[in-house]
C-alpha cells in the first residue's frame, strides 16, 4: 500500500478531531458526515468503520467518558458506517439523504440508550422529544459537513480527470 493511501485518511481524521474538539459548538460535529463519507476515501470496509470510531474515541479521551450510554453512541456510529456503502457514490443528493437518515438512526439508537440509563424516570417518548433540538443541530452539521466533504472530493476528482486530459 502506498504511503499516501495511509496518510490521506489519517490527515482527514486529524482534521476532524481538531475541529470537533476545539472549534465547533455542542452537537455540531463532522463525525456522522465522516462515517457517511468514508466510502469516498477508501474501499476498505474496516477502515470505513474504524476511522469514525477512532475519532470518537480520541475525542472521548479528551472530553471524558460518559457511562453506558456511550455504547449506544458507538453502536449507532458503526451502523451508520456500515450502511454508508449503500449510497450512490458521486451523488450529492444521495449523500444528503443518507445524512438525514443517519441522524434519524442516531436519534433512535442513542436516545434509547439515554432512556435505558436515565435516572430521572422520564418516559421513552419524553426522552426522544427532549433530544430533538440537539439532533436538529446534529442534522444541520451532518448535512453541511457532507456537502463540504463532497465538494472537496468532487473538486479532487475533477482536477485528476483534467490533469489526465492535459
């Protein structure tokens, strides 16, 4: 494997970790967009799953671990990374649809974990309702980062095809 093929995802991960840790407000994160975008970066399914998990693990080391709910967070991220292979590569509309779908999966799985581990007696429906504002911010960030990642990828593809023609 060429060194560039290893460095490209690692640089991408480092940029996402730095952005998520130091520059972005709460629930504004590139993690779901990264999980969806990994099939554009590499065809190795193990890397597609491990990169987003690695970023989340690194940020959790800095931010602190948060109990049993984190298992649901990691499980939802694995599910999203696995379904990302079914999107139409090269289609921005498909990426946006999967962005919305991934946040819905996140909302259902993670907030179910919050409900199971809750200590205040909230009902499941109340847990889901109270999470909507947070997950709307997550949806906005996932769509925005997906568009940014797609734009960078499309530009790279265009420049590569242009340089081959020249």
